[in-house]
C-alpha cells in the first residue's frame, strides 16, 4: 500500500496521504491512523483490562508466576487439568486487591492488541465444553 506518512518539522503532527484513492484506500488510511492513536495512547497512558472469575460451585484457583507472564488456572468446573496461559510480549498479569474485588485479575500493557489477545486466550482456555452454556456460566470474563 502506497501511503505518504510525514512527520511535521515541529514533531507535533503526523500526516497520512494517499493520492487518487478509492473507498478501500480511505479505509486503510483510517486504519493506519487508528494504529497510530492506539500506539500513542499506549505509550502515554497504557491500557488495563480487568477479568473476573465466575463460578457456581467449584471455586477457581489462579496462580501467577513471579515474573507476571504466565497464569495457571486450576479447579475449573472441578477438573484436575491445569490450564496454563502465557501472556503476549509486553503484557503483565497480576491479582487485584482482595479487599476491593475477589477473584479478579488485572492485565496491563502498552499494546492494546497484545492485551486483547491475552484476554481472549485466558477467556477461551476456560470455555465450558459439552454442556448447556446457558446453564453453566462458569468462566473468566472481561469485566472492565
């Protein structure tokens, strides 16, 4: 894709141009601009996602490695299997304050895409199989 990306001389603005572009080219320009905005927001403020453990009977246990890069989920629906999810590069996982919220983890990162991928991997590792998902609502869900 041929785009002209220029940084102004005072380094306060970025210009993205495409000459004789159609609808698809304009969509690409908007996507590139959105990626820039997400990168700037990630570097300046950072991104944070909270995930909550939801269970009806068997309490879900989660162990986080000391380097905050891997989470191990145990006792999901009473199963003995240990679900291990490795975070994407740049994402850290930690427990929230037990006085504020029980059974909650916080994911933080500068990259919103890596944060979303990690949250999706944690959520998908605890999906209920071969049961009615309307009845069995156990799992790990994004709360904020």
